[in-house]
């Protein structure tokens, strides 16, 4: 086993790591003892406290604010095929505890002890995303372990996220192994969906909303439903299958809406589903001008707050879109409001919906909440792993 260099922390900076967090920030490193410029991006190191006591193994990127990510507390467990096999088997066991079909997020970064790695499973097709230099250096081992464990039909790299820029990595998409079928299918909440293996958003699907969508399906029988930021119809098509009498999906992407209609047809509900292509704010404004009303309105936007400095503008964006949506809700109807931004606290989202209601002279009652599905587990020591909020409101005339 190769000897590793040490990365020493300043005095008292080891407390967060000892409590279970996996990130080391550049200002926590004792650069007098271990200069960051001495390390290569992706290099494995032993993280040690100021007294020289080993805290675990990490990989380094000296050019990033998060300059090291711990992957093991045991200094014997270096990155390699044995490591990845064990961690992926542990991750799969947790998924199988919750799901009886092979459609889920198999690996969720730090929460599965695999910082910088996300893998979505669509039966025998695996879509993986690497966001760090340390994990990029191991991608051949990750790929081989996936091949050995699952004998997949295809493995796809979706390494095209903006976070790779921070790590000094190029963005790319590639078929890493096998043959990618023209249609990749999944089953969620008993409904079939077809997703693009390449070219779709993120890794092709948003498994994280599975629990919230299941709850919403209980509320839509014989209702008129509006699904805003619909992507491929995860909310809307499920609502149609669950008994909604009419569903309208809104998305800026023509390709996404083509996917909505394909998925509606796949599930025998094409006659119930219509769509509007365009900017959500503009479409919602136009629908209000046409005096349209819906019994259930779902607002599931992309992250409006990607960085802390975006908080003010992003928070106002959530208020605006919820106010526009609320105008379309029938009296005593339901507004489902979601945020996938870690930087948007649940309490702030609630207060922004309340602010929108006050401006419109409406009363909102929060009657249920949902978070990310079990295949997006939360690491208790890493608040950043909890990001998804879904709020269910009744919208009434002002009391």
C-alpha cells in the first residue's frame, strides 16, 4: 500500500471532522507545515489534527475552497476497487431496504461515503456524475466495479455540471460502457417513464421527489392539475394516472414537453395531458389573464439560490413564482411548493409563500410536508446533504 503524504489542520480545526463532517476548507489547513501547493488535484492524503493524530483519509484539491474531502476514517482504506465495491454494496443495501425495483439513486455522494460521486440506476443502465478531481482520478475503478457488480447494459458519464469548473475539470458527456438504448425506462410510484440517457437534465431524472409526488397523487382524483417546471412529467403524468381529470404541464423546454406527452401516452393518459411551452413566470401570468383556475398547482422550480450570495434575489424569485401560482388556485385548492436549494431554509420558503398569500389576500394552511426520498439519504453531520423541501398548502379566501 502506497505511503501517503499528510495534510495537517490548524489547532482546533479538527472538531468538525471529528463530529463526522467530511469537508476540509483551505483556511483550516496549517499551510506552514503542509503547504497546499505541494499537493496535486485528486491526490490522496492522511488528514491529521494539529497534534499529528490521524483523522482519516481524504483526497485533495489545492485550488478549491473545499480543499479536501474525507472518504474514510480508517487510514488503511485507500481509494480503489475494493473500497468502491464495499461502499456501493452498502449503498445498494439501503436502497433495497426501501425499494423493490431497481430504479433509484444508487449513490448520493457524501451520504454514502462517496464524496464527489452520484449514480442513478435505471435497471441495467447506470448514469454517473463526478464533480471532484479526486473522484475523477478514480473513474476507471468506479466503472470497473459497476461492471463487475451489475453487468450493466450501459454506463453513462454525465460529467457536465458547473461544479466541475471549480475543480478545474472539463465538462463532458460520454458513453463509458456498453450500448445505450434509444429509450431508457424507469418505474416510479407504479408509473412508467422514459428518460433520455444523454441530453436530459442532470442525470436524466429527479428521483429525489418520489415521496412528495406519491403524496400529491393522493390529492388529485377528479381534479384539474397544473404542473409548473414539469420537465418530463414526474408530477403531472403521475397525477393523470392517479385519477386527475385534466393535467397541464409547463416547461421552457420543447424536448421536455415532448417527453411529457410520450410518458402520458406510455401510461394511457394522453387524452388528459396538455402542455404550455415557455418561461414559467410568463406562462403563469398569461393563464391568470385568461382566468384559468386549477384545483392543484405544483411549483417545482430549479434552484433559484445556488450560492449564498444569490439568497436575496433567489428568495424573491420563490415568492414571485408562488404568488403567480397562487392566483391560479381554486378557492380551497392545493398549492404544492418545492425548493431544491440547500441555501433556501424551509422556514424561509414557508414565509415567502405566506408573504405571497398576504399580498393576494389569501389564507394558506400548511397541511403536509415532504423531503428528499430515501435514496437521497441525509448525513446528520453534513447539513449540505439535506436540500429538498416540498410544502403542501390549502389556499383559501382570506379569513
